[in-house]
C-alpha cells in the first residue's frame, strides 16, 4: 500500500546494509537479521519515542534485542535513524569498532541493553518496564525481540511468568518466528509449540501476524497497548533470509557470510525502491 512506501524503502536500505556489513566483516548473522527488518523498521521509524541527540533520554521508549546475534539489523536501523553515520556500519566486527558482533550498550549510541547470551533479554526488559512503572512512567513502552530458537532457553519462561505476575502491560515482546536456527528446523531441534497457547497460559495477551506486513505489525502493537494489566506477545511469522533469493528459508545462512559474488547478487536483488 502507498502509505507504507517509505517504510518499504527504509526496509530495503536496512537489508542492503546487512549484506554489506556481513560481507565486509566476512562474519556475522545475515539470516535472522533479514527476517526482522520490518519489525525494527516499524519500531524505529514510526512507533518508538526517541531523541537521537539524547540516546539516554529518560523518557524514551526502550528496545532490547534479545537475539543479540542479529546485531546487523539493529545497527542498520540505528544508523538510518541517525544515532551514528551509516558509513560506520562497514566497521562491523572490526577491532576497536563500536559495532561489535553483539550489541554493547557501553559502546554503541542507541543500544539500550547489552545482549548475546540467549534467553536473557526478556528478563532485562522486565526490569526496565518495572522501573518505568515505579517511576510513574506508565506510557513508556519496552519492546523486546526474541528469536524462536531462543525460546528453548528456560530463562525465557521464568521471565514470562515474572512479567505476568507483575502486570507488566508496558512490555511488548516480538518473536521472530522464522522456523530455523543454527542447527536446523526449530521444531526438530527442540519443539517450542504450541507457542500461542503456552504464553496465553502464562497470562499474556498473544497475537500472531505476518512479520513482514507493516499493517499487521501496526495493528498488533495497537492491540498490545490496549491490553491493560498483562504483557503482550506478538508472534511474527517471518522468512529467514528474507529478500535474498538464495538465503530465504536456508538454515545455513544463520551465521555465514556471503562471498563477494554472493554479496553482489544479494545487493542487486535488494535495490532500494
């Protein structure tokens, strides 16, 4: 739809950045970064309350990338949003770079939480959300993005129970449900289903959407904000490697860098609209 044309253009730029960064570093995680592009585009360019001149502004909304290995999409969004120059993206994973393989809140402007050890992001988000409530900032939203394979970590379920117990209705969690992890199909490695029913049993409000559809993402966040008294989960069905033909739905691109020729092909497929 025409109303999302600008967001589609931003998403295309983010995907190009992801390929360029990982190719330049010859290291990184393109598959699960590409699958999360529309989610971060929606949050950073439409929904989140931010001030790029004050990355630590105490009224800002917060984002936690629990699946910290997907840092390329995070850095791409932060750069395009203006937290640092896009040219810096090519320093990804280099010695002394501010853009390390996993996000570091002490290094990178705009990063709210250091992540990388899977399973911990929701716990951190809960703490920030509870702090906001204690400070009387009830309309300060805390967003967290989890990977589907990450839900195999037990700490996620402890955090799910905690968020419901403390009525953290300012927590909005996304699951980037692309169905693949480093070892293969999520359901074959360790089945996480039935996911919607599990979180509902933990007293969360749960929705399931197409994670590449901007309209559905917007509507889901609106519904989440209206669900007073309980945290919200948005299960976003996505495609690993989205936008690059030879990467789509291929577990092998979880943590592999493209060759120069492959990067050139990917970039040609991702021309900005």
